[in-house]
């Protein structure tokens, strides 16, 4: 922490600040300039009490942190990329992974048809919401446990691992019983109690970026998972809210190199919520692969026009098979398999 003192303060004021810095467990180093005195307070800012309260002292001009607030998710803590093993599917390794399936589980035929088709095209994880976070209470809320049972049936038939959203702490035990990866949605990305509960199930957690979440907030939300003894965290960029209305959200692909720099955890891109438009999904997938994403999360539906949620952004089974073919050279160019 750097503490900048105001010009022309008395020796007594300076001593009081030094005393407080020591009291809070830091070692002060004084640098006296011509006009100002700057104190470098040495100590781990993540484990010591913050010195930021000093900013309100009359003799202090500014207090500036020098360390990042996240620890376990950071690249500093873990230099190598971490990877997550989901029933033998490694996310964050050499092989590029695609998670695909409908926005919502709607019925057995819809889910099983999609599951078989995405598996055939090369997807390795099946997605599908059983508990849906809908903007309106009058919209389809998901099949709940029945949807989870259908996901389990699809897993039995195809061998695909399952990712599904955990919407509330109330469903924690139930959803964790069925899911291979728990998805924490954009609307819950800073629901810290839910993050703790999800972490404690021991299941891998995919943390979507919140609608207006800054990078540091996202990393700190992820820190909740690792700090609760769950090392299996995936970050998922799914677009943020901007002024633009041409797309549903603004997919921020800069998060790929940023998360790679800041964290060792894998980064997944969701182009479906990202743009909200099926016609843009392929281009955004190509971009994501080329920029070094570890995996994609794509919404696929046998008949998007009749989907009970997110119809405009879901691609067809044929569209998904074509997409997987078109991505091959991009995956190879990115040095992945
Ligand atoms: C979804 O994946 O269908 C979903 C609701 O995602 P998000 O939380 O990113 O909106
Ligand atoms: Mn959706």
C-alpha cells in the first residue's frame, strides 16, 4: 500500500501515521521528496486489514493499493493453466471443448434429439437449463427436477457430461446430484452465498460474467469458489450490457486474453447469450477460438422458432454440425486439437 502525506504536515502528524501503519501489521518505508512524503507500507494487503481508512485522516492525501485483491484465482498464485476434468473431458487442456444444447430443457424428444446430434457433431458436454432465470415471471421457468432427470437420461444415452444452471441455494443439493458442472448465471454472478454453496458441492463451477461486471469483480466472485476449497472454476464471458441494441449483449472477447493474463482458470465463451442472434454465432465462435478460448457454450435447438426461451439466438442441429466443421481450421490454427 502506498500512503501519500499532504505537504507541510508536522512531524507529529507523520509519526501518528507511521504508528497506525505498524499497528495494522505493515512495515513502513519512508520516502521524503522535496514537497511530499510518501510511505510504502510493506505487508500482504490480502491478509492484513486494509490501510484505506487512512485516506480520511487529515494529514493523508491518498492511499493506493499495490496488490491485487484476488489471490487464489490469480496467475501469480498458479503459473500453469489449470484444467478441469468432467467425466474424462478435460477443459483447459490441449483439446478444445464445445458444450452445446438447448437454452432450456423442454421435453424428452427435444433434449434427446439435440443431445445425440451435438454429440455426433463433436460436442463433449451437453448444456440445458432446468431452472431458468427469466426476466418475466410469466415466461417459461423451466421443468425443474423433471428437466434434471431428462438431462440425466441424455447423459446415460450419449455419455456426455451435463452443465445446467444453479439458480438458487434452495436447489443446491438437487442440482448438484444431477449436474457435472454447475452454471452460475449472469444474474447471480455476485450472489456470494450462492457461490459459496455451489463451491461446497465440490462440483466444477462455471461462472458467467454479470451483466455489468468489471473484471476485478468477476475475478473476486471466482475467488469465492476457490476460497471455499473448490479448485474447479471456469470463467464464462457471455456479453455485457452496453448502449448497443443491434445485439442483445456486447460480447467482450477481450476477456479471453485478460482472463488468461490474470488467472490460471479456463475461459469459456458463450456466443449465444453474447449476441442474442443465431446469425452471429459462427463468427463469434471463430473469433473466440482464434483468441485462445478454452471452450464454447452454444445454444442449439431442433426448432429454434418454437423454443420456449431464447429462440432468436439458438442454432439448428444442422447449423451446429456445420459450425463444428467450420471451426476445425480455427482450432488447429490456435494450436489446439
Ligand atoms: C443461459 O445460459 O441460458 C443463461 C440464462 O445464461 P446467462 O446467465 O448468461 O444469461
Ligand atoms: Mn439462454
